[in-house]
């Protein structure tokens, strides 16, 4: 019974404080007075939005390249071409004639 009461209290506080939470009043005042600032704010927001995807894509590309490199090394060690066709240089265990 304690949990629903605390949830209701939290929701009531959030609803009451929603009117108090707003953007910085200085930002809106400065944007209205200068014509070049809105464009500067737009570029700064775009930059902040672009950084995390750029980092994640960079990490993803690095992981992909490491995996592809490891696959090429394994394929060359097994005597197979990059597409998985055997080159005939090495006999693979289980495929050697008896």
C-alpha cells in the first residue's frame, strides 16, 4: 500500500512543478534581440545531436573491420579463399582421403 501512495505523490509533484520548469529566460531574450543567434543555436543543437551517432557508428565500423580482418585471417589459415571456397593448399581434418 505504501508504493501506490508514493507513486501518486511523485506524480502530483511532477504535475505541480511542470508549470515552473521552463527554458532559460535569458536564452529566449537573447535570441529575440539578435538575428544571428538563432542560427548559432540551431548549429550547436545539430552538433550536439550528431556527436553520439557519429561515435556509435565509428565504434560499429571498428568492430566490423576487426571481425572481417579476423575472418580473413582464419580463412587464410584454413587455406580457404575469402568467399569460403577451398583453395586446395591445405587438407582440412575430416576431408583428407584415407
